[in-house]
């Protein structure tokens, strides 16, 4: 992504980026300052405005897919903060593993039935 000053400008990756609701938003909206890593007495980042923008975004799903594929570690992407993206990544991994297991079982059943 290209950042000019303190605003998103231009090129988030993918053709979808031009339609992103965050284009031109202040950087602090999508990448708010806060304490990462659970330091004592720290204040977590406030993603509330970023969540609002994402809720109105027509390409939220594509943005989230990009963040998960490229392991984006900071900021609001696709309506999810870093912890939520980690949980979503685990959820998708488990779903894919289950689908693979079901397919292997189905293949074995087809072999037996032949």
C-alpha cells in the first residue's frame, strides 16, 4: 500500500482496492495507536471508526482475504483487528482440514463400493 502523509492514497493490492471505503481515510483510523502484545497498563487500539468504515465497504471480504493470505499483522483489514484475523485464520484452517478429511473418507468409500 502507498501511504502519503497520514492518509491512505492509492494502491492497496488488488483491483478491489479502488473501491475500498478506507481510501483517503486518516491512517489512525485503520492503524490506531495502542499497546500491542498485552503490556500491563497499556491501552488497546481503538478500532471503532475503522470498524464503521469496514461495515460500509463493498470490498470488505476481498480485503480480509488479502490480509489473511499476506499475514497482515497490524491494523484493521476486512473489518477485523489482528486478534480477530488470527481467530478467523484458525477457523478457516480447521474448516479446510475438515473438508480434506471428508474428501479422503468419501474417496475410500468410493473405492470400497466399486
